């Protein structure tokens, strides 16, 4: 999808907010903990390369991404710090993983056997750093059995194309007030890895674990809170402030007064009940501003204005309090005057989490950094 720069709709990333969030978390790490910034999915919609460069300047020790391609994007942008891929990698791609010096997870004995075969068939130059994934209650990726974990360590010590760099798990409920399941996962993890000689990195901490649990491991995988978002939505309050980094704005491109009983939008789902000022805003569901946002609001001149009629693919209509000039700023995410619309407000309205809303914001939206 082409980025649409000749249109007044854009995302603004407030770089100082990301810097502040990184400085704050660094003040709260224990002395032996390294910070890896999680910038998968285009930096949760904030722009992976730009966020990586900011995080690098703020002294992070490395990055986590989800896919090989996301890792390559960072390398091609000149990032030389360690990059760990969180998702499983097909053995066919191991030469490229080695070429770009990406670290990867290993989640099963079968995979390791295949990987060793792949190396014997077609050896690569630089050995690949691997981290053993441990399944502790997320049900997603990882070894369950500590015997297999030990065996993996032994095989890796002999394997030429790989070396063991880390061991990790992922918590399913770190953002919930009830810590029972989190404690169970933690106990399972440390029991399972007790068989290992300590690899360089032991990592279990995501944003929510960092914010609401004891310090664990020596590498922190810090994602959503770096962007200033509360991982629990609003269920738990962070003990230190998080500054949201993303705003989304546009402008009114047409303003007209429609008489009473005029239809607005596809499906004629909204009809004016009196003379109404209707403004058109050039953003729609193809930008990731989803159709379910009909009836939600945006900010114009510091006032909430309702989205009326269905959100179209590229445009939406709002009800204005008066005849407001074309070109006036429309804030869809961010602050105008004393009012704010957050990613969380949108998420709550459409029944999802802010992570998803941020990731939905499409490539069509230019991202500007200030
Ligand atoms: N670690 C893993 C394995 C993840 O999948 C994620 C995100 O989904 C993170 C760390 C970062 O989590 P958060 O953004 O909540 O800090």
C-alpha cells in the first residue's frame, strides 16, 4: 500500500515520549538487567527503524522482532545491536538468519535435529545464537520437558552452526491483579531450566512483568510500555508514568449544512434530525480506522464531535457544532485543548486492546517524528 503524503492525515510520533519511557524503565532495572526494546509489527505501529534508532541512542542493549524480515529491516537500516526474533523460524531460512546475524528461538528437539541437518547440508559462515523457549503456561512455543532442555544444551554445545545464548519464557497474565498463574509460570520456568549451565541471557520480563512483578532474569523484553501504553489497559496502574507517543490527526476537507432528515454514509444508518453541520475527514478503514468506530468521536477545536454514519474506506463524516472552516485540525488520537482521545479509548469502544489498534494503523498513513 502506498503511503499517502498528499493528504492531511498523518501519525505523529512524539520521540521525546519514547525517550522518556526508556529512561524511566532504565532507572528501574536491576544492575544485571539489559533492556531489549520490542519493536515487532513496525514498532507496534510507531515505525520500527525510527524507534530502534531512538532506543539505540537511549542505550538499549538489543531488540526483539517477530519475523526474519523485521530483523533484516533493522540490519539494512544500519542497526548492529543484537536482534532476537521472537517467532519460530523455518530451517530453510537459517542461512539468511546467519547472514543477518539474528538470534532465534528453539522450541523443540525435532526442530534442532532439522536445523543440524540443514547446517550439514548447506553450512553457513557465522554461527547462529539460539535461545531455548520454555513452555510454562502460554501454550504457544517451547520445550515442556527439562530432560529435552538439557539435551538441547548438550547438542548445541557440539553443534557447529549454532550456539546457546539464552533461555526464555513468556507470561500470559502478567497484566492481571491476581498473580497466581504468573507465579505458577515463574516456578515452572525456573524448575525447567535448573538443569542448564546458566546461558548468557535468561529472560521472562515483558512490560507488565517489569511494571508489576519482582525483577527476574537479566534481559527485559520491553514493548508496549516503551510506547507509553499501559499493558493492562486500565486494570492496573503503573508505579511510574508512561507517556503516550502516538497521535493521529487529519483536517476537515468539506463542511456543509445538511437539512433535517438527510442521510449520511453507506447504508443510510444516520439521518440528521435538524439542520446539521457535517464535516468530512479523509481517513477510513483502509487506514486502520475501523468501521466499528461509527458513533465514536474525534476532537475539533477542543470539542468532541461524533462520527456519524458508517466509516468509509477512505473518509468519514462527523457532526460539527457549527460551521467550522475547511482545513481545521481533526484529532483522532491525541490531545486537543483539555481533552484527549487515547488508543485505549478507541480499543474500549470497539472491544479490543490498544496493542491491536496501534498495529492496525496502516502503511498508508505517513508517520512523522517530532
Ligand atoms: N516477549 C514476547 C515473547 C512477546 O510476544 C511480546 C509481545 O507480545 C513481548 C515480549 C513484549 O510484550 P509487551 O509489549 O507487553 O511488553
